[in-house]
C-alpha cells in the first residue's frame, strides 16, 4: 500500500501509522499535477507489477470566512478537492489498463471535511468557511 501526499517527507501522523502498518509506503505527489501523478503511479505499478485499487481522497479547506474567500483561494480548493481527486483516479486507471489488471480493480473517490470539522458537532453551530 502507498500513501501519496504533498509533503516532501511523511508527516508525523503517517510515521505513527506506519508503525502499525508495516507495508504502507509514502510517496510525495501533488494531486494538481497530472504528469507528476502519472510518473508516481507508473513507478509504483512497475515496482509492484500491479495496482489493485486506489482511494482518492485529496482534500483541503481554507480557514477563512466564506464571504472573505478570494477566487484564488477557492480555485485552490477546487484544484485539490475535485480536479486532484479526478487526476489521481485517472492516473491509477491508466496504470490498471496498461498492466491489463486481469482480476479488475477498484477506485473509490472520497470527499469529507472531517479532517477539520469533527462529525459530532451539529452543522448549525459550524462557522461558514470557504470550501
């Protein structure tokens, strides 16, 4: 298993997770870059000889009130949360096709604000943020 993330080095949370999941590897990748994703997925596919699936769950939230969110801030959110997830899934699917994955594969797309906002907080009490 591989985790792709924007940071050049794995964050502490990843290192803690790896201690409980020894077959989890880290690869830096910017989901906004189709060429970088293609190279990263190709490298993984070639090393493993297969890709069985992907959970594409890139996401970011701007901690700014929605009424003050700039077009550039919102575009960054869309580029990561929507386009980045699509580009990740597309790069994975291309490798599955290239390797002719005989038993099929799965790609799941996930979207959530749970990384920033705990699910147990009633929505009516949440501040309105951009993204």
